[in-house]
C-alpha cells in the first residue's frame, strides 16, 4: 500500500473532530504540557543559590578566613554554622542541616606561603546533583578574580588599600574612585615577647627586611595577592595605633556590641 497524503489528512481531521467533541481529552492534551512547562521552567530551579553550608577551619589564618568570605560572596553558599570539628560537620551533613561542609586543613596558610597547593575538603549532599554540581563549579572561581581580570574576562573596579597594589597597577583605589577615606586592608606582622632586648629586636628586624627583598620571597608573596612591606618597629607601632583609631570609630559609629 503506497503512502497517501489524502489518507493522512483524513486521519488528522478525524482526530481534530474527536478533540472538539471530547472537551476532556482536549484539556488534557493542552493542559499537561502547560503544567510541565510551568513546573520545569519556573517551579524547578536548576541553579539554586544560598545553600546552607558549614565551615570547619582547622587553620586560623587570614588566608583560611578569606575562603569563608569568598564562599559567601559567590551567593551559592550561606555559612549557617561553624563546625568545631570534622566529625561535627559530618553530623550536620548526615542530619540534613547543611548541604555542604567545607574544611580548611591545618597548615593551610603555611603551605600557601611555601608555594605549595594545599587542598580544601568539600563534602556535598549529592541528593540533588544539579544543585551540587553548579555550586562546586562556582568554588573553582573563588580565588581567580585577579586572574580573570588579567585575562580580560572580568574587570576589577577598585582596591581598598591606601595605594595601588604592585600586582594590579591599572586598578585604582577606592579613594581615587571618589570614596574619601576608604581604606580597608589586612596585614601581617611578626612580634616578639615583652621585654625582648632592643638589640635582639633590631637584629630580627634587619634580617626580616633583608628577607623581604629577596626576589624569590617577593615573588611568592605577590603570587598570594599580597605585598611585601617591611619597615621598622616604629612604623609598625604607628600602623597599629592608626588602625585602632580607624576601626574604633567604625565600631562606635555602627554601635557594634559584643554578643
């Protein structure tokens, strides 16, 4: 039997006539696809954000703490708990209290400074693969803002330091962008116990300043998006005093209270 367009047209007309007669069938044929469209298009979120996350920081350093801040800034993670131990984080994940547990290991900062590649443990609730996969992909971009800027894939608008940083000379400061007195940076210093003899402090200070001028150490510090400063003990004392005054004013203006 050969194919006939006339016969196909007749079958289609028969079906349309049947749908017109049977309103229930017609409603199902139209209604079900519409409901599926609404369900998959709006009700089902394939890119959820603000997922409850617990973080366990076994290395109390500025580098480790910056990971928590970066997680929050990604909008995929809401830090709802700080796990005191790895076991506590496991319990939160098992009981469904969180979707992710991020563990920053011991000696994380030390390994970073040494130029190594320390690993961060990420545990995810895999009951929703789409949510987990998108959030995990976002983690890979947390520490690459400088690289994205250098590669032309993103633009850094400003830095919050008092002066432009050496690694990003093309990025202006917040003050240059019209925000007066906006200075917010972190720094690290080496201190000695009280009553350390001045001669010993002077010798340590000279050795540290010499080390900070070594090309290998400078390159390592710059790779961590920091800047080697150096200086003498008076400069450090002045810095501590200025920061105490600056942030004391901020605390009082914001009426921050210890809880």
